[in-house]
């Protein structure tokens, strides 16, 4: 049994899907695209499952941005790079699907600040956004947010937090399809179980989540 229950049609590879998104978003500078691909390749070498997760989250976050009539590019970049800090996490920890310990949790929690430090200077706005993607959960982290990298307007600060909230939804939806000792294959393969988890864990976003399912951005469909 695969450790991931796929909700995307496997007829199209993740790389093909990502290439289409890059094309659809207009002329993304070649230098930026190459930098993103270099970061993604760091993840691919470290842990292929995390690499694939990052692409799927980037695709989902982009679709959410389009649905909400927001600029999807910040969500594309932040989605692709949100877990780049895991390039510095022990691969054995990343691959672990059972026997999870408090020490494992502490180690993985470091990936947010590691990722922030890796991409700031190249992708400052994305670095600000990824800081938020684990801030909307009972055990939120990082506990202390670093000082903003630039003197943003109040409106921009609001957008950073909003993009972070939407990124967290995309990240959580994809993560709920990973099979482990908490999320069994029997549960994960039932799309309605995933939807119920999304609604339960995000009471402030219930209306949006329902709308994303109606728009087929989130889906109950699964593929073998």
C-alpha cells in the first residue's frame, strides 16, 4: 500500500502540472523559476515525498488564490517553498510513518524557520508567508515570529497573514492524504473523512472549505 493516497489524476505528472501553472501565470522570469527549481531539487534529493507534497501544495494554493480572485503568484511561490526547510531535516524523520515521538515533532517544527532563513534574500515575500503555515493549529509554531523583513504597509501585512492562512489549508488538505499511524489507509481513502477533518480543524474557514469542494479544488476523489 502506498504511503500516500493520491487525489490527483496520475495521467499528468506533477512536473507537467507545475509547468502548465508556470505558463498560465504569465512570463515568470527564468531566473526566478530556476531558483525555485533548485530549491525543489534540494527537497527531491532529501525526500521525494516532501518534494511531491510541495508541488501539490503549490498547485492547490494557486487554485485557491485564483478562486478567491487574489494574485495567485505569491501562493504559488510560497506553496512550492513552504517546506524547503525540510531539506535540513533528518531524512529518516521525514520518512517516518509510525512511532512518532515528541523529539520527532520538535525536530520537524524547526523546518519553518529553516525554510525562512533559506529563502529570505531571494524570495522575501514568500519567506514572510511560509512563517504562517503552521500558525493556525492547536500546536502552532514558530512560537515567536521574526521581525518583518521590510517596512510593509498595513494592507500588505494583512495580505501576508491571509496568504499564510490559505497556504495552511492547502498544506493540511494534502497532508491528510498521507498514510501513517494516525491517518490509516482506510480513513484517508474515504474522501469524506478528509473533508470532515478539514471542517473540524478549521472552524473559521468552513464556508470557504465548502466552496472549495463545490469548485472541485478540494475533492473527495482518490486514485489507486
